[in-house]
């Protein structure tokens, strides 16, 4: 029996050693890579450690611990541009707190979102639901919001009725709550956090730096004016390092050799000169996580069994499609008649300095061009030109200058062109088989 | 990036069927599929596909969803005029009618997310679920919070769901003021002339050879390509005019290879089509009947406004046109028998931009209309009620527009709503030379 156990444990040690150098076929490796990286880029999986926000992290943990453990009410706003990592910061803080048993036992959480709870009434129903108090409330009718909230918090009192359980209110898209009528929800939450009714913590997340301007005076006075800013002060080398960490695979990947090769390839990628130029362009436009994830997602979509690495060409292509001018892409697909109309509009804009025009004026300008040219290739009837004009309106390349469309005939309605000079000239350069007389007409009105 | 046929995780046979149904769109379909990834992996929460109409956006997405049997729901924003319809349809497709029945009356998006979360915790997604929204530009007119919420639906419901928006308007015009979750943009470029030819040639008629049909398509594109590059319109025109093209061959007057003769036969026909069927002035049925009976002139929809007017109504209309397009100070010169000396310089100062025929008709009071009418009509006519009732019927026919408020009964103001061609045709019938009386043509 003893020998059997020894043999068994020996075999286990052997298999463990073998497992360290396990090799998966390349197809499965790529699948695993996609699985892991897609969770990271698309599903915003919480990383193990957040970088660059240690101070803010510590501050928030302290604050929430005080509420959860010591029953102290608090309110704080986390402010930062879109994609800066506000929700990630909060989730990481909550994860850390849940490891403290006292917090895990006591703290109740209510998560509200300004996009979903568009009304204070809906918000109150959601709070009731998330605190699991629907049965307690039943069919009771309350006189005011404050009464309802007080009742809910009262119902959370512990058995010995000494104090209520601490509640954490997370308000995502906080600035949208400020647009509700009278800001009732905000007023009451902050009121409770200032008075000694029940220990609550109110954490608001918003992308507006001027969020305090949106609050009414009575709401603002009850707010603790505590703000945590996530304005990224990243330098370019830190940004490149972040790209490298985002693309690297974790060590617990099943195939050790593949992971080493992959991570080495990622490191060489980040040192490549052309990649550096691309990353610098993106760094200069926005440093946040979301645009980075979009870029890396486009690169990831090109990783396959046939090409199991990310090459600099991938990054260049991804960058090009991220930064492409969408309007120029649409101009590429216009018919020649529509292009002629746009050139005519451009000339009208040049001569009359941006004043609105109508179809008759555009047609007139077009006719002047046709008179100069001998061939009648573009000699179309007015209704055909009207149809092309309407197509441009549907694409929103031209928009009505004012909204009085009821009483004027269609051909006399004033419009404005939503493209500028350089976009039109660039589109003409890229247009497939653009006739030369059109190009000449575009450069000079008298060609 | 793997080609369309090499995507892992999907059945090869289905991928082959997909690529057969998507000519000239293999590249875009491959890109879309590589972004979607394998069904059990996560996809980016929102994708925005933009491109001209008939560039294959809905077609590619629908073919991919159907052939690869992915759990999806296609919503046209034209049909879903209220958010409740959208919520119901999504819950019905993903979780069945029990889930859809749980939605309260006039549900808010909060109810929708709550019910979705409940259902997805019971039935978690084993494959990515897709919500495809066509004509997504109409979402901008819905509630302000609907579009941002849909873009981050994956995060809000914590499920493997992805929203695909299809539109012909670019994303820059969608973005809300305070920003939102940016979707991944994917562009479907327009078809080139060669690709259009390739796709249109697939509709070839079985009783004729493929080269014959492609020469027909060549001629059709030669006439219509400068004006229209919309695949659907071109297919419609090709289908309508093919029988006319085959007429000489069927009658034995020409052989299939004599392209010049066939071209001479069909070209005037196609030019007429551009003025009628292309503009939807006549229906396709009328067009086909016309081909069979070789009737004379085809009366289009705009031709129906050439109603036969009574004699005095025609003069009233002419007077209204003159009142709209001539400035008031020039009336003396045109309509008085002895207008005396008028300073030429002030009178003839015209800026091309202020030509009234470019700016549109101007409103005029009823008195001015009657004054011009009496000077233009050659016989003596009494101001009876029948004259005034004719003015009202002209307004009903929408040849005149009432500009003043309905309450103003004593000095109503009108505008003339007809074009120069129309009024020239009318004045010809009464032997009146209108161009002589128009200020812009002096």
C-alpha cells in the first residue's frame, strides 16, 4: 500500500514536470491567445494590478473602508475623461475590499447608471430592488422621495436596531443624474451622507470636469467636495510600456514555449521604429485605454494560425483604419454627377463666402461649366440633377440652412455644404478615373 | 488576417456557401468575421459598419448570421419607432416569449437591462449574441440615452453580446455631446465599375449567352454610371430594359454579336428610361406596357400637373407668376400703357445672384395679383366671385401657395409655385409671350 502511494506520487511529480513543458498544437495556442486577449480588450477584464493610479487607489480604499468598517458616511466623485479607467479603478478597489471579511459581511452595494435610470422614480425602484427590499416595501405609498429613502435605510437596520448596515451607492454617469428634476436623488443621498441617519458612501463617476457646476446650490453644499482625478500624466515611454503589457500573455498560459516566443516578439515589436511612429501618433491624439484597446483589437483580429504573431504592418494598417477620414471614404463612392454638384457648390461657397445656396443656384453654376465645355456628356435634365441633389442631402453632405422647409419649393430650399475645401480636393485626387476636366474645374472656377 | 475561408471555429462548408453568396465582398466579410472571432470568444461590444446604400452591408451581415447560425436578431430602426419594440424583439429572439412577456407596459431601458440580466444568468451565452440594427441613423432621433446605452450593452448586462450598427451616415455625426463608448468602425467601400459589371452579369437570362448579357450590361453602365452607382437601381433598370434589348435578336434583324446595331436600338430607349423610370415618374408596369404597345409620349407623374385650366385661371396663374418673379417697382413699366420716363440705371441694376429665378418666388398681396391680372387679360372682365373662387382652386391644386396666416382674411398673400417651363407651356396655349414681361430676361 505504502509502495503504491509512493509510486503514485512519483508519477504525479513526473507528470507535473512534463506539464511544465506541455505543448499545445498551434491552432489551440492561437485560440487561447484570442480568448485571453479578447477578454482583456473587449470585455474589460480587471487586470491583477493597476499601474499609475496607486495614490488614487489607496485614497479610495481608505475612504470606503471607513464607511464599511467604522460606519462613517462619505461622498466622493471620480472624475476623468472617457476611457481613463474610472470604472476599472472602482472595480479594483471593490475587489480589494471584498477580501476584508468584515467588509464582505456588512457592506451592501447599489449600482446605478445614469443611462439606465433616467428618472428618480426608476432609480428608487432600482435601489429597492438591489437592496432586496421589494417585499418589505410591498404596496406602500410614500409622500416624498426622502420618506421612501429613509424607510429603505431604516429597514436595513441590524437586529439590535443600533445602527443600519453601511450601503455603498455607485452612480455611473453621475452628470446625467444632475439633469433629473430638482436633483432629488442626489439631494437626498448627499443629505443622508451628511446627517447621521445611516452610514452610506456615495461614489459618483463622471467624464465631465465641470460636474460641480451642474449641481444645485443645496446639493453642492451637502457634497463633501472630495474629487479623485484620473487625468493621465503618462509619458511616451510609459505609453509604449503599457502597450507591451497589454499585448503580453500571462505566465499561466498552458504552453510555456509559445508564451516566451510571443512575449519576446511583442518586445521586439515595441522597439520597431515604424511602430514607434504609429504609437506616437496615437499618443498625441489620446492616451486613454479605450482607444488603445481598439487599436490592439484591430491588430489581434489579424493573428491567425497562418500568421501567429503581430507584425509592424498589422499595427500600421490598424492605425490607418482607426485614423481614416470617414467622410473621404464616402466621397469616394459618389457618382460623377454628384461630384460635379459638389464642385459647383464649392465654387458658390468661394464666391459668396459661405452663404447658403439652393438647387437652382447650383444648377446654374453647373450650366456655366457645361457651356465652356463642348461635349454634352453631363447634360442632364433638371429632375435628374434634383435626384442627385437629394441623394447628397440624404448622405448629410448638405444640410438645410434653416428649418422652414414647409412653405418653400424643394428646388429653392437653402442648404449648406458640410465639407470643406481640403476634403473636396483630396477626394478628387483619390476618386477613381476622375475626368481631367472635372479636376481642372475644381481648381479654378473658370477652367 | 485569415481569408474568409480560413476562419477557425466555423464549419468549412458553411464558409464556402457564404463566400459564394458574397461576390466582391470577400475581403469585408473576412474582416468582419475575424473581428467577430470564434463564437465562444468575446467580440468588441459595438461595431459600426458604414458605406453607401446597396454596398452590401445588410446582405453580408445577414448572410453571415444565417449561414453560420449565430444567435442574432436583426432590427430595422425604421420599424422600431419606440424603444419598447426594440426591447421586446431582442428579448424574444434571445430568450423566448416568456422573457418578452415580463416587460412591463412602456418599459424603460432599466427594465430591459434588468430582465436581460436575469435571463442571461439563467441562460448564459455560449456563443456571441449579435444585435444588428439597420438604418441606425434613426437612433439619433430616439431618446438621448438609448444610443450610448446600446453601445455599451455588453458591459451593462455582463453577457457576451455585441451590437452591430449599419448606416450610410458617418460616425462623426452620431457622437453625443459628452462622448460615449466608441464602436469599432468598419467601412464597406463602394463597388468599382468592374465589380458592378461582374455582379450585374450574374443575373443573366438562361436563353441568352453570358457574353451577350455582359455586353448589354456594358451599354447600360455606359449610360447610367455617371448618374447612378446604386446596385439596386441598376439591377432594376437592367431587368426592365433587357427585353427591349433582345427585340432585334428575337425578331431576327440582328445577330448577338452585332453590338453596334443593338446599341443604336437600345440607346434612345435607355435615355428615355433615365427621364422616367429612373426618376419614378412612371411605374415599372407602365414602362413595360409602353414597350409592348409603343404608345406615343409617356405621361409621367409631373405631367399630371398639366391639368386643363379654364381660360381665366390660366391668366390668373400667369399674373401670379409675374407677380412672384418681378420686383414690385417694375410693375409700372410692364403693365401700364403710358409709363413715362423711368431712369434706366436704377432699373437695370441687376446682380446675378439676386436673379429671382435663382432665389425663388416672392410673396405678393392679392391686390397686386388682381392689378396685374386686369392688365394682362385682353378682354374686359368683371371682378365677380367666380374669379376669386378660381384663385382658391389654384391654391388647392398647389399651383399657388398661401403664405399669410389663415386668420388674415383681408390681405392674403400668395406665392406662385410653378416652374418656368410649366408657365411657358401654359402661356403658349393662350398666345401670351411671358418672357417679354419677365424682369430677369430683359
